[in-house]
């Protein structure tokens, strides 16, 4: 019986393994450059971080089931790839049902000694492979390849539908619900009492859109670099890139498009706003590559990312930020960053795991994480008190004493948030939790009423 030759990338696997391996190597190279000499030694010892076998790419189950049927019928199975057969065998693990793994020749053909064969490939498969096969099976999201083959009088025995990179997985990869965090750019226009300034409102909206585009770019980069850890995560394995709904190629196209749109938007804003957005972009990439793996540095970086949103909002409307607002932002958002880490550790404890993959924390760190996070939160409450008691308040508010009601309100909200986190009732993103939490929304609404009355 003729052997059935099956492609590895985008056929047996939903993704392009070669691109993923290349991306992981780039990630490790950059991580090494960012690491200290001590960390470099650790990286050299921990080869699993760049081992292609640790990626655990998602399989195309319909193709795999078809191969099992053909093997049961006695047809020899050959896996074809551009990579080293030994490394591919390690990746297959328990799914190694192939009689042979061969590496395609430089001219994109199979060894002549193979003889007649059937072939299962995808849209990127060389035309020579289709032309020389006896029976052909096509794996693709659309009918484009099948139609092309039929136009060339090449019969197709069967088609398998691959995951379509439609609008849903693309939108999911952007994490548009996270754009709510970028509402922080409107804080300066509120605190500086410029809601009646049309130009300031338009600029604030533009900087909001720009931050949202760059934030989505950061999420795409983060998901591409975190394929290994996401696929090992009990929830994150469903993300578009980890699940195979989107490939590395899709990620590059989406990322470049987002950056171009953000640059176009920044061209309508003051230079300082573009600089703030540029700093946000750099810190986002550094966070994805390196900072998020470092103990406490990751939380400081998260606080910085949130604070840069406020700075960008102020730069867009060309107003100065007070020391109080900047200090408050750093402490409150660092505290929320610690809530996020605490929630992650709480989930790990529930799953009886000791460490978070790709993070610098262990379950045994829950107590100090809680203490530090609560302390940072109430430092922001203290700074708010100093602000309310400062002469700056009288410049913007007619009834500044009313603002004192914000003091117990923030004290209550932070305390409640940390108690719920300690109970395991806060998910891994406290801001998203707050936006869905009725009590938190009531606190925000009450704070808004207080500010209106004070004005």
C-alpha cells in the first residue's frame, strides 16, 4: 500500500511550529541581553525555556483521527517536515503514530526513493508535492487551495477544515475589554476642570484610542512570547495563539497594523503625548520579555504602566500633573498589581501547584505579597489625605471639605478588595473584577457625586 505523507506545520499541527520555535529563540536571546550575569548563568542551565519540545503545540484533531483510521487500515504513515526528525519525534510524544519522519529536501520535494505516495498538506505546501502525489487531502480554512488544485486538473480526495482566523479570534487577541483601563487618560481632564474644553476632550479621546491600540499590541506580543506558559495554564490555553486559532503570522500582521494606527493617531497630538505613549510601548515590551518574570520588579512595572496612562492623558491636553496625583497613581496601581499576583498564587494553591510558570513568585510568598500590597494601597490613601489637605484643592473646588468623604470611601474599597482576594473571590485582574463588581461600581458612582458636589 502506498504510504500517506502528512505535513507537520499547519496540517497535523494547527500552528507553524518553525515560526514558534524561531520566536522562542528570539525571546530567549533578548532575555539574555536584558539579564544580569547571574541570571544569564541560570538561563543557560534552564534550557527548557527555549526547548522547542516544551511548546506543546495544539494538534488538528480531525487530521489526527483520520491518520489513525488510515493506520488501522494498514497504510504506512510518514510525517514530513523541514525540521530535524529527532526533535519532531520528541514533540509528538504519545502521538507518534508514524512509521517514519522525513525531512523535505532543499528543492521542496520528497526523496526519490520514497516512490508513489498519498499526501495531506495545506495552503503553504509546495505545488510539486501536490503534483507528484497519487491521492491528495487538503487542510485549510477556506476552499482556496482546493479550487487552485482543481483548476490545475489535480483531484482532491478529501478536505479538512482548519481553524479560520476570523474576526472573533482576532478581537479576542486584542482583549478589547482591557481598554477600560485606558479610561485613566481622562483623569487629568477631570482633575484640571477642562471638561468644557472641546480641544482637550478630542485630544483625550485620541490618546485613549492610541493607548488602547498600543495596549492591544502589547497583549499580542505577550501572548506570542508566552505560548509555552499559556498552554500549560488551566485557563490561558484557550487564548487564540495558544489554542492555534491564530498563528505567529497572524500575530505579526495584527501587531504591525496596531502600531501603524497608533502612530497615525499620535500625529494629531502634542509631542509630549507621543513620548509618553512611546515610553508605555517600550515598558510594555520590556515587561513581556523580561520584567514580568522578576520578583517585585513586575509590580513596579505594572504601576508604571498605569501611571503612564495618566501622564499621557495630561500631555495630550498640555496640563501639568501634581506630585500628589503621580504619587497616588504609583501606589494605588502597584497595590492592584500585588492583588493580581496574590490572586494568581491563590489559584495555584487551589490547584496544588507551588510556582507560577514564567513568574518570580511561589505559593509560599502569599503572606508577604498580601502585606506589601495592603501597605501600598493604604499609602495611596495617605497621599490622598495629604492632597485633600493641600492648598492645591482650593484652586479647583469651591467646597474642598466635601472631598474628605473620598478618604473613607477609598479606605473601604481597598480593604474590601483585599479581603475578597484573600478569600479567592477576585480573579487575576482586579480592575476587570472591579468593573464587574456592583459594590465597586457604586463606590465609583459615589466618588463622582462627591466631586460634583465639591465643585
